[in-house]
């Protein structure tokens, strides 16, 4: 991927980290329930893991589709899904609920995976992923294996960069809200960010439609 794509991965990770529905809201709530900052920080790690798994699933599905489908067909399909999901989120005010407030590492990981998937977090990476050339099959087994290995490393690196950015921004926001802001304005903040999120999905769909390598 080029430098624009890497910065895009970082930027989207930060954008996902700001969204209260992706985890920091729940981390703050856990911290306030247990009355300690360590509970907030401890919740961030399984949330980042669940987010990374959700992102990785979409990343590798798109990578596999690049090898099977013509570039134009895949681009239109990704654009349609992104824009359609954005419209759905725009008119839907519901938020996925799964766990209560007594949770362990596994619960938080699964919850984060479900939330990231329900918000279409991985889908927003589609415009960047489509800029990446697909791993080409080669007539020589060694060359084909090397190409697949390089491609896999690149995809894992993209997931890692995105998740690190997500983790850091989510952590900073969670600690600031816990220590300074509190939960007074969360309903308004959640609504505004959800609206922004749905618009961002639709914009990503339009960008994907006209995307060229």
C-alpha cells in the first residue's frame, strides 16, 4: 500500500476510537461502576482485540475477493454495501446490546467484535484496501508462495496499524471522559457521532465507486 493508504488506516483507526459505540463509553461505565481508573484501562485491551478480529475478517474477505472478481465488479459491490449500510445506519437509532456490566476478558472481546461488525467498521477500510494490488498467482510455486506471504504480511500490518491507532485514541478519550468530563453529555454526543458515522459510510461508498488504483 502507498503512504496515503497507511495514513488512511491510521485516520480511520482514530475515527473508530472516537466513536462511543466502539468501546470507550462502555469502558468508562465499567470504570465508574468499579470506581477505579484501572477498570477503564483494563477494558481497552479486549475491546481492541475484538475490534481487530472484526477488521481482519473484512480485510481478508476483500483480499480474497480481489483474487476472484474483476476489479470493477468488486469496486461496485463494495460501494453498494458501504452506501447501503450508511443509509441503514442513518435511519436506524438502535444500538446492539449483548452483555451486562459484569463482564470478563472474553465477554468484552466478543462484545467489541459484535459492535465493530454491527457498525460496519471494517467496511470503511474498503476504499483503502482496493488501492492495494491483489496477490497474483504465479506459474512458479516459489514466486506464488512469496507473493501470498508478502500480501498476508501487508494485510496483517494494515490491521495492526489500524488497531493501534484505534486503541490509543479510544484509551485517551476514555480516560479523559472518566477523569474530567463524566457522562453528562453522552446522549447528545452519541447521537451526533452516529449521524457523522452514517454519513461517513455513505461518503466512503461514493469514494469507493470512483476509486482507481
